[in-house]
């Protein structure tokens, strides 16, 4: 029997759920669908189109250090990044800059997969890849 998978969401550990909800809402236009407390955790589910995030607060006591170089940020002890796709990477980055978001280096092409990519940090130091497929 083959097992069929479908992506559901990405879970991200944060210290301050409300601050993270505000950042993802204001910077990336995510919408909070649900927020609740359970098992000593505060959980918020955010959506943007078919992209879903689960922000989990209450377990971490300190933020991850801010990433300034993607290549130097690989650490097997944590999730490295999650990726969201956009139609126009350069236009998206221009808009994000007006919202106070800075990129980790310049956008670049990855010819073997036919994509142009850039990386940003959220307010808790998590790495987010933004990709423009099909370039």
C-alpha cells in the first residue's frame, strides 16, 4: 500500500506568540485563524492562501540568534527554514522592504531547480525562504 501525503502546516517555536502573530500579519499578510491555550502552550494558526503556520509559544525561553548569512546558519539542531512561493520575487522583496523586512543577502538564481530565491528572518530569528519558481 502506498501512503499518500499532503502538506498541512509548518510549526514554529516562538517566545512571544502575540508579537509573532503581529509580525506575520503585518509583514507577510498572514491571517490568524485560531489561537488557543493547551498543555501549557499558546498556539496560533495562521494562513495565507494555502500556506499554514502554527506558532507555538510557552516552551522556548530565548530567541534564536538572528541569522545574517544563510550559508553559515545551517544547524542540525533546528529547522533551518520554511519556504513560501511568490509570482514575482523582486516585487515581493520591494514590498517587504517597505514593511521593514530586510533580506539575508541578495536574491539569487538556483539553475538546477529553475528557481530564484531570497531569505529573510521573522521577528524571532527564524529563517524564511521566498522563491519564485520557474525562472
